[in-house]
């Protein structure tokens, strides 16, 4: 049951982060009047799909992202040419269904050969029906039916490219924006669950313990509370404790530490470490603060500080990755799922904080000027705003295609590395 709970929480976390991102694209595109053909979570084969209004909502097999497919971003998949025989179904005076195949099986339709068609501007079809040219008005939400699949037409004013630069930019930026908002909400929720520390520290305790150093040899463990050294109470001054240890190189020290309900005497002798002055015991000293419930104002203040500090850490990580690039330093979906599972074992409080970090990271990463990401698309819109006309869609599409292919290959490579790490332990 515990394993199932961890898997459920891990999948749920990624589902929420990706859904919020794509919902941002979807919502602001709809507000701008853009036809959103599909709202998908994941890639690959469909697991579940249903239609609501104009949009097909789809859950796909591979949970590595998602997309909101807008009309006009990609070439329309179904085209009708002059001379092609089709069948029309009318509702009153308007064409609501355009059939492209199995014409003999269609009932209550008008069959004929297309002499003229415009499904973007005039929304009109002219058919040659038994030698007579008949003109029909097409409903803006008419469906084209072929191979058992219905595709809604996209008039020009419903296409992505027909909107202003500002509307398109907002539709693109909304995805990362929603991740930033989600990250802030999750940081705030974590603050409410974990609380905030009192102003004064409560005690000093042992942090990480290094192997083959005096601390580990003496039996100190992470979480041990340091009470006295040589009979003198330690208090809460970590710097003074470090100075005392440094001054005791090669001199035995008598510590008392509290471990749970036990008070243990520990004899420990600091020794020198290469390129460092004074004695060292091989452990970090943690200043522990008792926690209290955060006030309403503190919740927002702490969440804001967490946003700023985490953003700085993310950019430092990008800088270090560029300066010392190594495939071994990269982690893909498998590694991310592994780490998330480990954090999920520590409880919902830690998982909430980790989810906030991932949501913030996804928002920032998507704004990087890498082809196929939202940041690259915003740059193209910025260039269009400056020069007063759009860049050739074919060239822009090629740039995004190359960028997507490179990201896909990188994902394969890091996933391979992740699998090797798991196999090698």
C-alpha cells in the first residue's frame, strides 16, 4: 500500500503541474477567440479522450508534458480541392457537416463537385450538383468528416496568427505564468503546513556526518542534540562551537548528546583536514529552531522569499551546467520520478515543497530562448512587433521543429543515463 501511495502522489504531482501549465495556454487562447483543437496531457497513444465544446481533452500514455493545440499553429490536416466530390449536410441555410468519404452511405445530404470553396474568410462553398451550380453558406463551427474523424473548420478570425501580437504573446506566456502562480501557492501551502521558526534558536544538533572522520568513529548520528562539551553547556552559538572544536586539534573532548530519551557521553578528538586550519570532527552543525504556525501575512512573505531564493538557485544551476557541461549531471524523467518518489516517502509536507520547486523550474525553463519552447516563440513575436510583420511561418516552423528534435534526442540520452544509474545502483 505504501508503494501505491507513493506512485499515486508522484503521478498526481506531475499531472497537476503539467495541467496547470497547459490550462494557462488553453484559457488565454480561448479568451482571445482562438480555436483550441486539443488539450492534451502527455504524449504518445491516447489513454482517455472526451470532447467538450470545441476542444478534445486527451490523456496520453507518456506523462512527460502536454500541449494545447491551437488552430493555425500547424497546417490544417484536411484540405478540400476544387473538383473534389463531397457531401454537405445543412441545418437551415447553413452547412454544418462536410463529408469527404463514404458519400454513398450518407443520408439527407447534398452531393456534388466542388467548384469553389473558402473555409477561412467568406465561409462559402459552390457545388456542381447535376450540372447546376449551387452556393452554400458554411457555419463557422461546421465539421469536416473523413475516416470516421470530425475536424472543426477554423475561420481566419479563429486562427492563432490572426490575433494581435499581444494576444498571442499572452496565450504563450500564460503557461509559464500559471506555473509561477502554482509555485507560489504551493510554497504558501508548505509554509502553513510546516510553520515558521521562532526568532531564537532552540538548540544545536548534528547534521551530515562524514565517513572515516572523528564524528562517525565516535558514533555521532544525524539529529543528535549537543548539550555540553567538557562539562560546559553549548547553548545555541554554532560559531563558538566550531571555534572550540578548531582549537582542540588532537585534544580529546568530552561531549554529551541527547538522542531521543537518552543522554550519551561521547569522547571525540578533532583532527586536521587537508588544506584546512584547526581541528575538524567531520560533521555539520545545525542550528535548530522550534516551529510555530505562520500568520496570514507571514505565509505570503515566506512564500515570496522561497520563490526568490529558489529562482536564484535555479539560475545558479543553469550557470554551472553551462560552465561544466556533463551528461552525467543531467537527469531526465526517470531520474525526476525517482527523486520525487524518494521525497514522497518523507511525507506530504516535503512533497509539497518539492512540487513548488518543480513548478517554478518548469515555468523558468519554458521561458528560455530554446527553439520549440515558449521563450523562443515569444522572441519570434518580439521580432514581429519590432519589424511590423511576422517572420515567414515556414522558417519559424523549421526552427521549432529542429529545436523539438534536439530536445527529444536529449531526453532520450538523459533517460538512458537515468536507466544506467538505476541498473548500476
